[in-house]
């Protein structure tokens, strides 16, 4: 089964506004073997769920600063 590439350095994971009340968390999910962006991947953060767009991009706005776990899942891929 294929695996979604989830290494923070490779998904272009960004957190902005670290010293602000709320932060934006965004990134791009790519296929581990080809590096191609993956659309329609379900991304979960703090009980909020979004889908990646056609370019594999996801975004969460107004998140509280602090440690969180992000979950990724897509049909035909092994979840992490």
C-alpha cells in the first residue's frame, strides 16, 4: 500500500503567527514516490477536518498555539 509522505520538512508545513492569539497551519501533501501533490486527502487537526485542494494544499485558520497532532488519510493510501 502506498504511503502519504508526512515528514514535516517534505510537506511544506508552515505555522504562522506564533506569537499571535491564533495561528494558521498550512502545507502541501505529496506522494512519497513521485513527489506529486495529492488532492482530496483528509487532514485532521484538533477535531477540525479539511480536504486538500487540487494542488495538495491544506489550510487551518484560527488555531490555538501549542502542540498538536495532524492526521492524514486518503483512499488507496496507508494512513499515518
